C-alpha cells in the first residue's frame, strides 16, 4: 500500500501564476519530508525539505507547507516559470515504521508551466 | 563536478545476459542506494547500503544483487536480465537520518 501519495499525475499552470503540488502520507512515524525535481534525462535533484516540527519552510520562490493532522504537505511555487516544468516527487522518511530513515517516494506530478 | 556518477548512461542487453551498473560518489557519504523508476510508478528502492559490506534489501530486490566493497562505489547487477527489468536506474548517496539523498544522472536500461 502506498505510504506517500501524489494524486495528481500532472498539473498545467500559466507563467507567473502559483503552482501548488500536493502530497499525502499515511505513516504517522514520518518526520522528515522532501521535494525533488526531475528533468528528463537527469537524476532527481533536491529542492526543499521540512521537518515535522515545522509547518512551513520557504526558500525563494518555493514554499513547503506541512499539515501533520491531515498528513498532508504541499509545495507552492510563486511565481511559476517555464523552467519549473519538470516532474516533482514528494518523499518522506522517519525513524520508525521499519524504514530506517530511507526515503519513500510518491509517484510524481508532472508540472507544465506555459509561457 | 557531479557528486554521484553512473556508468553506463544507456545500455541495451538481451534476455538472460548478466549486466552490471556502476555508481561512484565523491563526497564520502556512508549511505548509498539503488532505485528503479518506471512510468507512473515513481522511484522504488532496490537495495541500500549504510557502510562498506553492509547490504540491505529494498522494496523490489528480486532479480538484482549489489556490491559495496568501497565507500565510494556501489554496483548493481542483474544476474539474468529479463524484459520487465527495462527501466531507468538511479543511484543515490547520502541520506543519513535528516539528510537528503543526492542522485546520479541515471542509467537507461533496455532488455530485449
């Protein structure tokens, strides 16, 4: 059963507008969450992370929000740029649940930012 | 310089052949990982290693084996390749608790 879910396989946004990518998780032992960005023919690159002791982390145009009670996190990109077009993976890790700190990835959301 | 490198970048092989994918990292990370990506399935963990000679199975280890004989190197072998092992393979390093993992550029494998 999927522990990390990205229910939207794709998202299309106009340049300059906000992109919101969503991620849900089921394992309450997860305490660290990350977003990775992947361009075609490249490996995933780390984008931003958040610890479970926080509810928001911001880095330039990228902000991740964590709602622990809802087991939900989201990535906001403002303003969106064509170069943001990529597949975004949500990942989670935790000390418990047998994961040994390994990352559990969602299936990804393909973001297309149109000029 | 890339922290994590993978060779080869592309490989075509035939069913039943043994192949090895190599991974090297330059930052001295203790932990290394092999993942597989299939369309619509995200990244799935094949094997991981927390130190030299330490080997642990991931979610989908059947049909694969690994070797970690040096801190900087982690190789993945397909003992007898089959067509459903056609996929993108990524190596990663890092990821000590609370740290991120750094990925290589990937190896695209086609098994005919």
